[in-house]
RNA sequence: GCCCCCAUCGUCUAGUGGCCUAGGACACCACCCUUUCAAGGUGGCGGCACGGGUUCGAAUCCCGUUGGGGGUGCCA
């Protein structure tokens, strides 16, 4: 029995630290994670550390934190790492030497400008293989280039099937720079070999580089990993999501009150559908279910638009399905410290089903937490519209009187009371509540009125109605 | 320029030659419910890029066109 057949698969996730974690990267991480969990394999985190990143350890930590947020925890037995590309620096150079000695690579003393000049003169694109047979040895300023063999390279991709590249379209690419340091493509392949990576699942933008890497694996005497290239995420212009134009930092969504579960669920629907989603009439499903069902063969081939509206819809759905105590706890964490938590807990069930993000919470209930004796800030449009009817002032007065005389102070009694009052004006509750709502909350929209007034308490409610009445005179 | 990938409602997708009068989700519209706003319910609008083949039969297979994207560094 051959070892490699029975060995558990190892998936590598290799983000480059740039100070934030890209939503596209998050989705790819999720793909790798689902596969590692379902197949009993390992998710290997490898940081493609650069000089700049090395000086900023917080960047790496940011990636680890973001991964943890979407449920990829470094505490999990399926998780390995982080590893750093720099750990294998010696192996990179050793591999380059091996390639040189086996004749798979050769040195070249042409500078970048000279290569370009030759290409121009010869009317070809890129490097023309000038030093292939010049027998140059290593030396300062000389780069090591890979001797691309004749023929074709077939990349067997789990998402796309076989992709064939004509080797004549691939130039003899650089392995070692003039200063002797390895370039990314070599480092990457060597890292994969060193870390015994069996599966590479990454974004489609890497597909054109894959034949080069595959040739490197072969020249180094190793089986290439199983490749899988998933489609990229795009913006409304159908361009690959970029930091400059688009909101791509996953940390930002976290800070804006999106729930990790909603984000994970939405990300997974891009390019893939959970079998059975159509029958159930919903794309909302727990991670455990998606991880068990995820298959690379089922991933779509075309780019997907990252749709904020749909994310928002998912988020609202997830907020609504939270157990009340969990919702209260989560929401309370981000409330101003001086807001009464018990009071918030009373109104919480009435706002939970009206939210898009958790960040909307304070703005929805802030009218309940005004300092003692504070003025009410009225929304101008709301005020004008609510107080315009000729019956508005009289009704407000009547309601004030009725509320002052009320025995029981609860939502039901509050509602009955206003219903009795409005009957004399022959208007419906929908209209009658408007002046009261604006007087008490300052706005025309918000949580259910009578529940809010109950929470507010009689003294404060009456004070606010008096305040409004005062403005109306 | 060259190479590679892609192409179903506005968006994300189901669909692997007959089950398709092309299904679902988000968005949008209408109605119902209703204490504002949501949520929920019901219904509606809306798509196989185009042209050739192959086949008894094509959204599905082949070729071409067009359109989009990505890659082409001594960046990662």
C-alpha cells in the first residue's frame, strides 16, 4: 500500500498579510476548511510573509483573528499553523541548486532592460531563452531561470476539469533573483512540498501560474497537489474586488454589525448551492450542514458579484433567529455604558425582528435612554406630518389626561386608552398613534409604541407629551 | 499583443439531451395582516448573449462570433 493514498489530505490556505482580511480570501478559507473537516484532513495556514509583513506581526494576528471570527479556530484539531514562508528559506535555495544541477534551470546575465530590448528587437514577447545553452554558472547579478520543456502541460483542476497549456507560450521564468533570493513561485512550490500539501484550493486568478508550478513540482521529483481554482468575487463593474474601490475587509463587516454566521452562510452561497436549498425554499443553513455537503465539483465556473443587499437580508434573518437572551447579550455589549441594561432587555424583543445589522440597535432605542429632563430631538419631517391634522393637539391633550389617570401601566392598557380617546375623533389607530409617537420618541418610525411607552414609564411619558404640547402652543 | 477562464431572471444560482410552459433565493411591484417601521403570508414582474451545426429532441454536446474577466515582473 502506498502511503500517500491513505494519508489524510492537507489543504493549505496562504494569504499574504496586507493589514486586512479580504472577503474573497475568507470564502476560499471556508472552502478549505469545509473540505478539511469533511475529509478529516488538515487546514494549514501559511503566511506569505514579506519584509513589510515581518515588521508588522499585528497583520498576521489580524488574519488569525478574522479566521477565528468566521469559525476557523487555531484551537481546532483540523487547524495547523501559522507557518511562515521564511521558515523554509534554506529549502528554497536548496531546491534552486537542485534544479540547476539537474539541468532544469540555468543562469542568465541579462538585466531586465536587456531582456526587454531583445524582445523588442526580435519582435517576440518576453524572454527568448537567450542564455539557455551558454553554460553560465552562478554569479553576482545573474538570475536563475527555469528551462521550460517542450510540449504541453495539462492542469487537472477539480473545479474546471483539464486545462491545457502549450509550453511554448510560457517563457523561461526566473527562480532566483540577481541577489540570490527566490521568487514567490519557487518559494510557494517548495513550501507546498515541505509542508506535504496535497490539495491547493485557491482563487481562479492563480490558474495561469499553475502550469509553471506544476512543472516545478515535476522537475523537483514530486507529484503536484490536486488543484482547484474557484471563481473570483467581483464588484458591480464585474471587476475583481479590490481594496481601493470596494469594501473588502472582513473586519469591517464584523465592525458594522454583521453576524459571523450570516457572513459565512452568504459567502458559501457564492459559486455554490447547498443541495436541497431549492426544495426547502431557503439558502439559510448551518455551517455543519454546509461543510458536510461542500464539494469542489459542484462549484460554479463564473465570477460572482458580492451583493450587499443579499448579505443584509441574510444578516437580518440570522438576527431574528437568535435566542432572545443571546440577542440581548450581544446587543448589550455595544451599547453606551450609561444605558440601563435592564431597560434595554425590556424593549429588546420588540426590536430584534426589525434589524438589518447589530449596529442599528442603538439608533433604534436611543429615545429610551435620554438623560433626565432632556429635550426631545424631533425629526422635522415627522413632526410636521404628525402634528399637521387639526385634531392632533386636542388628541394629544386627551391622551395625556387619560394616561395620567390610568390604573395599570402596561402596553395593553395604553393601547385601550388611546383607542377610547380616538373614537371621539373618528380616526384609526394608525393615524392616532402618530402624534403620540413623535411626541414621545421624536420620530415617526420605531419599535411598537405602547410597549415603548410602557418601558419608558408614566412620568417620563407624560413629561414628553407636555413638552410637545408646549411646542404646539 | 499573447495565454487562460467564463457566459441561465437586475443579482446569486438549480439545471449534466426529453421530467423546462426553465425552478429557488435576494431585490423590486401589488395585495393581505398590522400600532409606525419591519417581520410574516399570497401573488406578480423578470432570464437560457448571438449564429451555425449534431440529434427524433438542446439551456444542456460541438464549432464560430460577440461580450466579460484573469494572467502575462528579478511583486506576492
